C-alpha cells in the first residue's frame, strides 16, 4: 500500500478509500479503578471516531467500556488483558505453559497506584488533567487518553507507559488502546512509549540487523523462501528492549508490530482479533527476561546427545545402496558423523509423501536402518503435514476428516505445496482434531519410529490451506500456531517410541521452543545466505529458543537453483560457522559430501574432528540452556547488555558462555573484529588481545577467529571418534586457558 499521512491507513489497515464500513474506537481516560481478587481492574471507555482521515470524536455515538485487567506474577511479570469479544483470560493453553515458579502476586491499590506485597510500585495510573496555558484555538483540544505506566520489576527508572502519540489532536501516530469494528469488534491495538535511543531485538528468526528499531513486521508465518527477505518461517510475538524489558503478546492471530517505525516515539501492536493479552517482563539482563518468558511458555527439552554430532544429507538420496555407500565412505575416510538424513526421495514418487519407504529403492528398510545403526548412524526422515491427492492415505484422510476440507467443491488450492513440486496437496493434516493427531502419530509416524528411525523432519507447517475448514479454528487463527500443534505431535510420538524427544523443524510460533530443534530454512549458498542465517539465528535465540541449526553450506545454489556448483570458500567458511552452532547439518540442492571438493576436504575434516572434541562442552552448555534463559548461540548482548556497540553487532556471537566466535563471511579472508572489554585469548594460537576494535584482520581459509576469556575452563574430549556412540564422557578433560595456553592445533 502507498504511504499516506494517516495512521488510520498506514498502521490500522483501514481502507484508504474509506469505502468499507469500518469504525475506529479510541481509548479514553479510565472511568473506574478497582481492586478485585488481587487484580487491578481499570474500566476504559472508548469513543467512536468519525469515518474520515483526520481523527475526531463521533459524539453522536455512545461510548463503549471494556475492562483492562492488570495482573502481576513473580518473577517480574505484569500482564495486561482486555477483550472486546467474549474471550477470557487463561493461564494454560497451547502457548502458555506456566512453570511452578510463576506465582500470582496480589496487587493492592493506594489511590491510583498498585503495589506488590513487598511494597514495590508496579503500576501508576495518572488521572490528573494536563497543564494548559491557553492562547489559541487553531487546533482542537486533544481527546482524553489512559495514562498508565507499568514497572514489571518495580524499577521505576525504566517505565513502560501506554502511548498516546500524536502530532496534533487530529493526526495520531499511535493509540494507547483502541479497536476497530465492522459489524463486531475485529481488531485491536496497544502502544507503548519508547526512547529515542532504544534498541529492539527478537520477534522470531528475523533476517535483519541486530537492532530492529525503525522496522514494522507482519507476524504471519509464511514460507521465507530464503533468509534474506522480510518473510519469515518463524515469527514469535515477543521482543526484547535495550531498556531491559521484554514484551510477549499472547496470541496466535495475525498481527503487526512496529518497533519505533510508524513513530519513533512508540512501539505499536495491532492484532487481527479484538483481544489484547500482553505480558511485560522485567529483569536486569536479557537472560533474566528470557528465563521469565520461558517460565510462561515452556523451557526447551534437552535433545539426544547424538543429535549434536554431524548430520549428512542432500536433496535427496534415492536408494539404500546410495546411502550405504556414503556412510561407508564416511567411515572409511575417517569423517566423524552421527546422522544420515533422507529427504524427499525415500517415497515411491519423489515428494509424494506417504510415510512409507519405496519398496524397490529401499526393499528392506528395517534391516537397512539396523545396518546403519551398527555403524553408528541414526536415520532422520523428511515429511510434511499435507496429504497429496495421489497419496495412498487420501481416501482415509478425507473420509475421516483427518485433513482440512475445501469450503467449495471446485476448490483447487495447493496452499501447502512446496516450491519444488507441482503435486496437488489436497489438504493439511488437521491437528485441531484429536483423532487426526492420533492418526498422524500412530498410523503415519509410529511404524517408522518402531522400525528404528530416530528423527522426523517436520518440514513446512508455516503455510496451511487457507480456503479450507478445520475442526476447531478458522484458518486465519490456526495459521501461526499450526507449527506448534504439528511439532508437538511429532515430538511426543518420537519420545514415546524411541525414548528421546527431537524433531527437525522449519516453522515456529511461541511455545515451539519446548520441542527442539529448529533449522533456518532454505538459505542461498552464498556469503549473503550465510550472513542472513546468522542474523536469523541470533534473533531466534533472543525469542526464547535454545537450539537452532542451518543448512551447511546453504541450501540452494545460484544462479541455477539446483545445478550451480558450490563456492568452495563458502563451503569452508560455513563449515567453520556450523561447528560453533548448536546443531550441524549438511543439506542442500547440490552435492554436499566433502570428498566432492578434494581441494578443501582436508580442511573440512579437521573442523569436523574439532566438533567432536568440543562435544562435552556443547552438551554442558546445552543442558544449561534448557534450565535458563540462554540459547546456545548467543548474541553479544546476553553478556554485554550495557555495551552499546553490542546492540548493533550481528556477525559475531557467543557459542555457549565461553567462546566468542567471529565467522568470516566474505571471499577476502579478512574481517573487522570487536572484542568486548577484558582480555581475550585466541583459541587456536593462544595469542592474547585486549578488548576493542581490531580492524581488517587477515584470516587464512583454514582458520576462523574464535576467542575465549583468559582464565576460562573448556571441557573437551581427548580423542578423535567416528560418532558419539564411541564417546565415554567420563574421559572428558578440562582445558584451562591460562598463561601457558598455546592454542588448539587444528
């Protein structure tokens, strides 16, 4: 849409021609404030606005009033809830999984301020009249507004205030609270004030710079088609502010989030459903805030140890013989590896997902899987949540309504179809229907898992058939949360059968962090693809997720998507980056096995061996991530929230709490490096450096800049292995980064 001068169109999504029967209702000053069973209930009157570009009260319309419920929890959480529909506040649903440590804090009123039991002021409601020194009637007086300020952790130096943001009374830039009606209320907005220098991060796997201020995002899951655009597989309705608070919008509806974009004075949120349920989370550090967020939505579970080994794949392997040849060569040539992944080619027709092995190409799948297991390989299988028109299960799925059903007989939607297939995906498996969920778990996945498969790749899920009907939700309300329902089903049956919970997932919404792990989608095999992947991973870790991976060395080739050879420098640099992320999978549209690139294969092998030497450290840091607010791949702000430089660095990160990693993402073999305050030791050479900028550092292809703090202890494995099956973690040793440390020799 073309930009206008009016908030009504640019943010509130009104028809610019004003031809639709829409009405905007603006929140006025509270008419009543009461204490009710430990909550503060604020009655907010809303005044209808004239149906015109400039805002003005429609005084012919009676006001409507709705309650704003303010509820407090420990640790450091204040919740704002209001609904213009018949929704009710809940503390348990698909997204909300309160931990036992989340406890209600009864609030009590003193005048118009609300206090916690320990005496901390958590809410201020200002009912005073604005100071006026009248001299002109050129502009009308401003309409009333609710002036409510929240201090979630009681720290009054960082207020979170509703924003009544306008240039002049008719020209609004943000509304503190408001809603839109057609026949009934259909969408709602809330806004908070922000500071001129405030930075923001999170919101999902955002392929953007570290500071997201000045940007507006549609929180609508869709096929990202790469990692360098504004589309996003994994939208999470949560952001973190540099003023040390987090904000979680508890909804699965389509929504819009403007982070100091439509107005640099405001953070604005617009939800396509007329209910607002907002958790404001305080804390002293990003890890504190994200731990509280996980207390609301669930902590990540620990993946199996073998999953931290190397995964070998491409799109795709087509037979048991091909797979066994690759596995044997990996062992013969001493490449450590734990997982072999079979992508789209294990069915009788490529991409025709029927959850059954092709009997000609994989004639004895159970024996095949057993032979691989004897060599230390676990098997992962690709599938998706759509049933094709030609699939063996289509009649059963339709007859029992296990899949979404067209709303029109002539429907030909392929809303779930892949980018690479012309198959007609007739319907989306309906995980809002318990019988469909059980069918998926027990009839489709369980036989494969009982055969010995260890992981299901829960691909897609960010798109569903939008012109179909589902049992319990409209497609618009289901679209975002579908990923959670889908991945939970696969995770639960995998854990039930194998004893180990894991999926390999692409889409996500709030709560999906409970079911690891997620990877970054279809990145371009290029420097831009690598940089975009890292940006996405850093924001993803700032959105509550502990585990994240990506396709090494990028998914697709350019300019020919399927057939352009890989850039060998990209292959090496992405390998180095992959060693220092939580999980490491080779996958893509072209040859991925290292022996196809003999010039660089020796370098790659050395880095693979390092990955396994680091395994005790990786497991240790992963266990910490499951119990805290930390991810494994950590933006610098986790450790340096007061260092303003770190709010703008998106090409470096911590790997766990000890390693500072600086991937090289260009063909020049050079990069600028920022070391935060303190003394740092090059992990590979033992050289010491002081904090600060180090410009245009030369980095040979076989090396990547990796640093640890002086005095650190790193848990390492002493021997080379073929897979994690060969590891006895009791043999792990501690490497002390002391004055005698001379570096790890690749």
